[in-house]
C-alpha cells in the first residue's frame, strides 16, 4: 500500500491519517443526523439528509486545510467562508407569506447554520464542542414545542 501511495505522490502514514479523517467525518455525519432527524420528525423541509450533507461538507472543508498544514489565517478564512456560505443556503429556506406578516423557515435556516458549525467543530477534531453544540441545538429545538415559544 505504501509503495502505491508514494507512486501516486501521496503521503502514507500507516493509517493514522485515514483513521483521524474517518473518525472526524463520521462524527460530523452522526451529529448532523441527530439534528436533522429532529427536524425531519417534525415535518420540516430541511430534514436528516440536508443536515447530514451540510455538517459533513463543513467538516470536510475544515479537514482539508488542517490536514494540509494550512496557516491559522487560512483556516480562519475558511471558517468565515463556511459561515457566510451557509447563510445563502439558509436564506433559501426562509419564506415570507404574501398574504400575512408571517415569516417561515427561520428556525430551519438557523438549524442549517448550527449544523454547519457542528460539522466544522467535528472536522477540526473538537469533539466536546461538537457534541455539546448538538445537545444544545436539541434543547433549543425542544423549547420550540413549548406553547408561546415557537416562531
């Protein structure tokens, strides 16, 4: 395996890299799926697949520069890009009804944005913030079921 990797000009480290990347991406998939399942279960437009793709994509965008040894400034720019780029996706989830002053989809958009942050944390290897962010997201979404607190 090492000879094949080197022949292709790729770095081979005995599997450590593969394990690290696999665990981080798997963590992003699982945590994003948890948030997405909650949204899907409640019949929202952005469900499990959407949240899984957003979280995993954010993790991958984070992993690539980290694994390539990018500078802190480069990684900071990528984080800013993920945060603003996901905003465009979230904006597509927000709808204003023409016959009333009601705006729908804000929670969905915020959930997509939160899932990107969870994926970013997982991709960076920050397991505790990623898990804690997921738990807090679920608590916040559960609050929306309390009378008078939903948007």
